[in-house]
């Protein structure tokens, strides 16, 4: 009888140890994620600030006042507005047509 009791007690202790190990392993994983979370938040904040800075830079470069200022510079003096007869416009349907549509009889 004591031998059967010892086997059951040993089995119960083994299962308890396995459950405890699984619990501690899960807690270690959560702790690792909690440590990593502030680093990721800081990285996201830096990326967001960089995006704002770059958007400001794009807005500044594309502003109409800056473009007009650039147009008056000597290096861009050769640029001029095109005349209406120099501007080509195509109807929407013609622009979407491909060469394959017009030569479909060959293939």
C-alpha cells in the first residue's frame, strides 16, 4: 500500500510541477512583452514625429508662394507658361485605348 501511495503522490507532484513550470513560462513571456512595450511606444512616437516633420517639409516645398518664388529665380528663367495652342488634350476614351485594340485583327 505505501508503494502505491508513493507512486500516486509522485505522479501528483510531477503534474503539479509541470503546471507550475507552464505558468512561470507564460509569466516570463508576459514580462518580456511588458518590457518591450515602452520601447515600441517610444519608437512609434519617434516615427510619428518624423512623419509630422516630413509632412511639414513637403507642405513648405509645395506651397504656392515658394513655387512662385522659384519661378522668379534666374536658374528657372527659361521656363514659361505654354500657349493654348501648345497644350494637347485628349478625350478620355482615346487616352485609354491601347494599340492592341486597334490591331486585334492581326492576332
